[in-house]
């Protein structure tokens, strides 16, 4: 299953072996968490992806 990284928009494999999912990498996850902390980040569609899986 392929997903689009919510941070950089890059296509990434949704795998249990990827600890950073739904992100493609640790860097994207950390950047995303930083945005949440600043309350600048909103992607409602992201939650739909989680429910599908
Ligand atoms: Zn990414």
C-alpha cells in the first residue's frame, strides 16, 4: 500500500516496518510534530487515511 507523506508529499510505502508512517522518514515526522506544536498544521484528510487502514 502506497501513501503520500503528509509532510513532504513524497510517495511512501505503508509498512509495519516503517516506524515513521504515515511519514516517509524520521525527519518528516519530527518536522510535522513541530508544526503541530506550533498549531500551524491542519490536514483533515489525513485522518481518513488512518481509518481506512
Ligand atoms: Zn516525507
